[in-house]
C-alpha cells in the first residue's frame, strides 16, 4: 500500500512538473475551441452527414458538453439550417444546431470560403439543402457549368459543400484539385 501511495505521489509530481513547465517553443496563440451544451430531451442524434436523412452514428445525452469543430448549412430542423461537426468516441458526428446551446463564441465555418476549389458539373446536377438525395432540392447546375466547392463529407456517398452553402453529389463533379474533408483542419 505504501509503495502504491509513493508511486501515485511521484506520478502526480511528474504530471504537475510537466503541466507547469513552459513549452519548448513558443506557439502562436489560438482561439479557444467553440463549445456547446446539448439541449434535447431524450438526447441528440449525431449523423454521418449534416442531414436528418443521413445515418445516425451516435447519441449525445441531454446536457452533454461538446466541442464544436465547425459549422455548415444542412437540413433545416425547426427553422434552423445550421449544423455543427462534433467529434465523439473518435468519430465525426454532425448535429443540428437547433439542439445545441453555444457556450461562448460559435464555431467558424467548415473550411472558410476563401479555400474553395474550382469545379465543373459533369452532368445536370441538383443542388440540395443537405448532403442526401432525401434532402430538398435547391436548384441545379447544367452539365458543364462551373462552380466552386469548399469541402466534402462521405459516408458511402461523397458530397461536396458549395461556396453557396448547398450540397452536390461528388460523383457528378470534376474538381481542379483534391478537395479536403469538411473540418477546420486541412
């Protein structure tokens, strides 16, 4: 028992010294991550894409504190089209902002629009309010029409988020370069 107590004390001292010691290199200050609290009785379902029609991936209990990686437009839920990317249990989950109360500043947009990629529709292409064919149509692009995309999401079908906040099937789009996943990280 004495050996366990001594080991725990030594570990605590080591952790304290590590945390208290200054970093070896000076890092640029960064904004604190955006946070929120789930306000959904019965819990909030995390989806594989920002759409109520996308497969469910995880359920956040009511009152859960979550880190909000970034935000995009998706399926409208009770008048709110905003969706947040939350990482939980090692998976990316999209949750409707309708059921998240922000604590502090809101998250930045996923891949800001200044990081768009040139693209072209390879067939007549339907714009959607969320990244599934079950989401409402919001116009279309003609075959050969140029557009700009910001990022993609994928859970069996790859979808691009356009700079206009709409979603299009990646299978019918050619891009100027490799498009990144919809997160704040490149």
